[in-house]
C-alpha cells in the first residue's frame, strides 16, 4: 500500500504529464498511449466512451468516484450533472490537490473530495446510486476488500461502472505493466483477464456488461 501511495504522490507532483497521457494530448502523452497501450486516437475515444458508459448523461442522485486521481476525465463531465451529489475519494493528497484545483477552475459545485482508502470507505451501507471507478482496480493491492467496500456502499439496484486494465490482450502492454508500472508501484498484481473479470463480476452483480478496447475493459454492473 505505501509503495502505491508513494508512487501516486509523485504523479501528483507531475500531474501535467499524467493529465496529458490520460487525455491523449501533448506529444509524449499521445506517444505513450499509442506505443504502450495500443491506443490510437480513435481507440482512445472508444476507451473513454466505455469508461463512462454506465454514467447516464442526466444522472441525478448520489455518486461516488473512487479513485478520482486528478479528476482529469471525470470532473468536466460532472459540470453537466446539476442534480447529483458527488463524492470523490483518493488515497493520495497530492492527486486530490490537483483534482481540487481543477474543480475550482471548472467552478464545480456539489462535489466533495475526501482523502481515503477504497478498502475502508467512510460511508454507511447502501449510500450510493452509482459508484464509478476509472483505472483504479489494477492499482489497488487488496482488490477483494476494494470490491467488497464498493458493493457495500452501493444501493440495491445501483450501478458500479468504470474501466480497468486486463492482462492477456496485448503482449507489449503486459510487458510494460510488469516491467514499469508494477515495478514503480503504479499497478499491483494480480490482474484480471477479460474472461476472469466477467466471471468475477457476474458472481457479484445481477446484470453485468463488459467490453474492451485493447487492454482496457469497461464494465457496467447493477447490484
Ligand atoms: C491510475 S490513477 C486513476 C485515477 C483516475 N480515476 C483517472 O482516471 O485519472 C489511480 C489512483 O488510485 C489511487 N489509489 C491507489 N490506492 C488507493 C486506495 N487504496 N484507495 C483509494 N485510492 C487509491 C492513487 O492515488 C491514484 O490517484
């Protein structure tokens, strides 16, 4: 856990490069996405669409995002969700600082930022209508506790959605994950494959849809 914490404290300091990679902007960010993740511009757009496929455009209700990171992908979307009460959780205060700055620049209201651990969420059972997790589960060392907590705070009939890295789709990506992301604490094994992710989610949720673009799976699950 502290290896992951330290890794993302540094990313928080280098939020500009991180944001460029996450938004497919800037030369280095786009090159990294294409070379290591196999995502050209059109595949990147599909990745984005699948990551947010479970979040209705007119969503109102209580939403938890964990982990929010710098909020580079999600916070612009929250500007459109006037009727939503939104809580954003992340372990790293540096990542949260970048997210809070972005929220202020976007003049976002109705969003609460909390430094916290996905395996010990500070919310009562069945608090949320929707839990969004974009690129978080391949980072969390204790994935089962994270899944248990997400399910615990989700209302019956609520939606768990987002995206996650899955192994076995692209050999170059898998090598990059093992030799770089894992070694530096950005990712934590074990990872799901597309098939094992489907099976795992279907055992826990009533309705499950899983898609993929290269090594990213998108999921929409109803409790
Ligand atoms: C790859 S980033 C993804 C962030 C964001 N969803 C995005 O798409 O940019 C992973 C984030 O997980 C956070 N994180 C790692 N372990 C965590 C934990 N146990 N609980 C909450 N957040 C955690 C890190 O601090 C980091 O900001």
